[in-house]
C-alpha cells in the first residue's frame, strides 16, 4: 500500500509539473501569435505602400 501511495505522489507531482509547463507554453504561444499578427500587418501595409517591389530579371537592385 505504501508503494502505491508513493507512486501516486510521484504521478501527482509529474502531472502538476506538466500542467505548469503547458500553462507557460500557452502564454508563450499567445505572445508569439500576437507578434506574428503584428508583423503580418506591417508587411501587408509595406506591400500596399509599394515598398515590397521585387527585382525582376537582370535589373540592378537600388543599392548599385
């Protein structure tokens, strides 16, 4: 019986640790998702303003 109680205690601890990890990762994912959304909006605005031009064929890039 004591062995089972020890096992339950270890399993409970493992579940708590995993729960903390999942909660932390959920917050990190939410932050990263917001950052990606911001970057996607910025890029869409930049392309809409004409800043997203592409060098075609043998055109020289603007820094030449």
